[in-house]
């Protein structure tokens, strides 16, 4: 998870925190971003909650 309080350097490995599966939702609600790896290309990206649940 990436803490938005770190601003432009939130994507740096030193600023990442590890959380359990059951904690992810609470962190997303607080504005943290989830680090996810793509299935096809393996690229790692930070994903916001709105991108995970989708907007209708």
C-alpha cells in the first residue's frame, strides 16, 4: 500500500507498507493506493479504490 501523505515519492519502495488481505479495504477507504501487478505484462502500478470497484 502507498500512503498518499508521501506525495510524489509514495511509489518508492521505502514508503510502501505491507498489509493483510483483510486490511486492504480499510486502507483504500483512507485514500491509500494498492500496488498491483498486471497479469499479462507483469507491470506494477498503484491503483486507487475507484479504479478497483469501478465507476458506473
